[in-house]
C-alpha cells in the first residue's frame, strides 16, 4: 500500500512540519531541509487532527479515529501525555476535532458520540453546573431551498442564521430549566415566560411517542387548521421584531443629508 498523507501541520515557529500518514504514523520533518527527524508511534487508526500549541513550539497534539489523544514533544520525538476516549458500554469514541485555548492551558475535543471533552488544569466544578446533554431544539427541523437555491427554515421561511435564538433541550427534546436557556446568546435578558417552550407529544422514527419541544408547524398543520403552538407564536413574534429592527436600521442608513440640489430628471 502506498502511504498517503491525511493531515499536515506546522509547529508554532514553523521550524518543523508534522504529517499524519494513513499507516498510522506521524512524521516530523525539518521545514527548511525536508529531512525526516522522527517517526511518532502510538496511533492505531487514521489521524485527522493535528494541533500546534499556541506558544510552545515543542508541543503538538494529535487525535484520531482510534480514540487516542496524544501530546508530543516533536523536538525529541517523544509522547508527553496520552488519553484514550473509552465510553462505558459503547467502546471507544473516534476523536474528530481538537483545539487549544488561547493561553495554552486547556484544550477541547469532540468525538463521534457527540461528547465535548475538556482537558486542562484545575477542577471540574465550573462545568458541573451545565447539563450533560445540550442540543438546540432547531437542530433537526426541516429545511427547504428557495428559487435561488438558498437554504431556508421550512416554518419561518427565514435563513437559519437569521432566526431567533433557539431553546436548549436534552437528547429526547425535553427543554432545560430557564437558567440554562439564558446561556443561549440572545436570551440572556429574556423574561421567564419567553424561556419556557411548549411541550408536546411526537412520534419518533421507531414509532415511539415521546414528549419534546414543539418547535415547528408544517404546511400540513396549517391546511388542517390545527392550532399553532405557543412556541411557534414566540418564534414568529421574535422574527417580526428582528425584521422591524433591521428595516429601521436600513432606512436610517439610506437617508443621508440633502444638499437641496437635486439631479435633473428627464420628463
């Protein structure tokens, strides 16, 4: 098998280049001469994450589909720390992405099971206040395309990034308490009644009926004359207010100072 490079990264001062190869090896190269300096052995599957430390030019982080996360000293060709992402009852979780914090004291990773892994110094108390499962209720709502092939939300006919802030729910669609809803940017100062979405019963793809946030009203519901949910009304009202604010801003920007000398127009 001819080896293929799956990922490449320079270290902090650009003196070294690290490449991940599909034979599970990491190779450290001199970026000026192209000389191979080290083979880093440890991964057992393909590596698609290489992250350099923000200020320490010796440190490189690697993570892969084998669930391993390594911190390497690339000047010596040695591993300094190792973590294996074992998930109880489910085997290991492939690590898809990692990033260092700006101060280099922490790094965060995401895995194939939807987990966010945070590593660093200190204790875990600040993170214990956050629920184990956090999703936006709009994560799986249907999308459509307009005549220009742009993506729109099916219910509001708005671009997803222009929609009002969503609600936080768990994996089953149950909303979190209001103190967590205020963690969503744009909901920090909302009144309590705007932070309590309406619950309803929906059938899953397996035929199981579960209770979850009702966050969308389809065209079928409109045709059947079904009463819209309170949450739908909130979303429409927030969208209307947002559109009105944008309209006022555009009008004030377009109306500039007049000098009294109009351009002659043809009759």
